[in-house]
C-alpha cells in the first residue's frame, strides 16, 4: 500500500531511504553507536538495526541534550538516517541535532493515523511540501 503523511518541516530537504519505524523513543547518546548507527539498547524494539541511510520514524528522543551532538556524529561518520520524522513531538535534541547535521526532519501531524508499515517499505521526505511518502517495495 502506498500513502502519504502530512507534516511540518523542521529541517528542509528531500531524501529517500528504507523505513525504520518504532513506537519507542530513542536516546541517541546512550542507545546508538555513533560510528555504525546501530541501536545498542537491548530493551529497544530496534535493537541491532542500523539507522544508516534509513527514514527513521519515531516518537521523539530522550536523554540529555548531548544527543544532538550524537546525531551530528552519526552524520559525520556516514551512519545517520537520511531523514527523520517525529510521530508525536519534535524535541529540542532531535531538532538541533538534525539542524547541525543537515538531516531533513518532519514533525508529523497529530490528527492522522500512521498505518501499519509493511517491511520493507521505502520512504521519501519532501521538505518543501512537508510530506512523507511511503510505498511498499
């Protein structure tokens, strides 16, 4: 199934990648290896998966503001997501990390339902229209 989700552009740009979806927040400082992009928190539903080149859809980040630097380190190490969409709120850590790393970021509109995402699916973030397009591959 192909569909679009509307959002508010926080950091502009147009990118695509395979969807990586979670309903759990992420602590970029303590739960992500910033050299590889792998989720290292054994209690996280994305444990062992990599953020590299993905379109990450997640609710928000948790932890200290140093998480913004961790997002920048992911980008510097070529291990970052291509783009990020926050499904509940855009927190300052994610917003500032994406801004300094130039990673496109959307805050999805809260009045829409995110359908179950079939894996694998590809996503395209279009910062000019504030849209996340998802299609099954």
